[in-house]
């Protein structure tokens, strides 16, 4: 069983395009929901329930990115070996060919 070029092309093109599609759908969501409000089946005025996007959601997004960066930088600077492969710490013997070769 082998994977042919056509399968790889479909796989890579799909995984390349999906993030851009998600960004586009998120942009459409932000444009329509946060500017026009959502429709109410009860007929309630949507402007009364609408939360302004900029001060609240922008601050929340910025704080989320800062928290993510702090946690990733903490991992990288203080414990970089936690995500590594244990075989990288085995002392090399230049006279023996490794088993995986």
C-alpha cells in the first residue's frame, strides 16, 4: 500500500486552504454578528443586547495572546526538553550505526 502523488496533492492542498477558509468565515462572522446583531425570533430589539466589539473583545483577545506567549516562552526558556525526544539525550557512539538507519 503506497500513497500516490494525487493523494498527497489533495491532502496538502486541503491542509493549506482550510486555515484561510477558517479566517474568512471568522471575518464574516465578526462583520455580521458584531455590527448588525443577531436576529431574534421573539422580535426583541437587537440593539439593546448588542455588546460593543472593540473595547471588550479586543482586550480579551490581546490578553489571550499575551497569556499564550507567556506560557510558550516559559516552556521554551525554562524547560525546553519537556517536548523533546528522550533518544536525543543518548550519548553518541561514532563506531556503531544506529538501529533506525
